[in-house]
C-alpha cells in the first residue's frame, strides 16, 4: 500500500476514534473489514494514540484564539497525525508530512482546512527548531 493510501486509512480510523470515542481495535475492525492493514497505517494509528497527550499539547501551544476542542474533527485528526509523523518518525521529511496532511485536508475538510493545517504545522516546526 502506498503511503498516501496508508495515511488516508489511518486518518479515517483516527477520525472514527475521535468522533465516536471508541477504542482503536473497534475502529480498525470497522474500517478494514477483514483486509490486512499496512504497517505504516498501524504505526500512525497506534503512535498517535500512544503520544496523543504530548501531540495535543504541541498543537495547543500553536493555536491562537482557538482550543483544540473547538477545531473540527477533520483538522484535529490531521494535525495529530502529521505532528506524530514530524516528531516521532525520522525517515519522513517534515515537508512531506505537512504536504500530505494539507492534501488530505483538501479532500476531507472544507475550503480553508488546508491553509489552517499548513499554518499550524508550520508553527510547530518553527517552535521545534527554536527549541533546539
């Protein structure tokens, strides 16, 4: 499975977890319907779930006049997924993580989703660079 498809599948599963407040196993079984899941998809899902508190904190620090709870679930899920990729997966260039999140946002969000995702993720990158 190509990484783009794996990201979309992970996004769909993480979205279900977020909006329905179900556990990962339930969401995975619903979304995969018995087909095997790609290792990268699993890494994204379980990684986001494992590091969710740290990821949410990183995102929240970059939000101006917004809280994470007020952000639409599509954007919140994509921000979490891309932040996980940027912070915890070393072999993926940051620009690729951001571009993929923006592209998926354009497909699943509204017309301003891509710009919003790009802005927040860029702030996270700048914040991480200034901390080093």
